[in-house]
C-alpha cells in the first residue's frame, strides 16, 4: 500500500483524493494531511510517505519552501495555477508531476504512476502482486514464491501480470530494485552496499540490470 501525505489549505482537495482512492480501488493510504507548509514538513518527516500531494499557494510556508526543506520526497504538485512559471520552478525543485485542479481520476492515476513507478492497474490481484514485490524486493523473491503467496499457479501469475503491466514479474522485480538502488547511490551509498540492500547477491547481475534500466553503470551514475 502506498502511503501519502496531503499538504493543502483547501479541505476539498483531500476529499477529492479520498473519493478517487475509494472509487478507483487505488492502493493508496492517506497517512496525514496538513493545512500549511510548516505543518506539512512535520507530517512528511513523521510519516516518510511514498508520495506527497502538495499545494503551492499556502499560508506560513508555500509549496516551494516545503520542497526546499524536504528535497528527497516524491512530490505531486496540486495547483489551480496553470502557469508555466509555476510548473518550471516546481520541476526544477524535483517535483514528480503537476496535478491541475479540478482533479480527475485518470489524471490522478497517471501522476501516481509517474511519481512512484507503480503501474496502477484495474486488477486487484496484479496490484497486490506489485505491492508484495515492493515490500519484499530486497529479499530472495521468485515467481514460485509469489504464486504461493496468492494461491495461484506460476503460469497464471505470469500471464496475468504480463497482461496488465506489459512486463514480466522478473522485469518488474528488477526495475523496482534498480529504482531503489538509484536512490541509494544518489544518497552516497557505495555500489556494493546498494547492490546488497536491494537484493542482488551478485555484483555482475547488479551491474547488468542497472545498465539495462539506466543506460549507465552504477559507478557512472554515482
């Protein structure tokens, strides 16, 4: 389950997002909300969410100041100000996407996918498998293990996952691992430690998949 924090001084933004979560069967939990930027920073530090929905124009501290204080978060900027200057500054500060008010379900899903790397599908089983992989990617994980966890055959899991995501289970596992490895390397973690922490016992495999998904070796990326 993805964990989100909403930082917005308009309660209707929270209500709309909650409504779409419930009616769209999205694997998203709202951990906390905040009505100004200063409270938002506190909630972000407390809950360490997967994604933050962030307004720009707020009292006490605006959205840009929140991003400057907590730069390592995945932000979806929610704004009614459809101006290039806002989008440009938000992107420069590292926001994952811009979500314009009034919010629509399809737009929300696309923003979540861009921000988190999840491919939110209309199939609950596939969504569950993706969540399971994101919780266990650092462990030894296999198609057999996943099939047993969901009381399905391996062939059924493989077909279902490919149908709804366009990639194999193994491809998804490696993509999730490399996403996390990139984050670790950006924080200054050594190549070997990053490989260990995301589940690769072989450095050769780590180098192979890292190059495949990023176009660079881990050392070059770091």
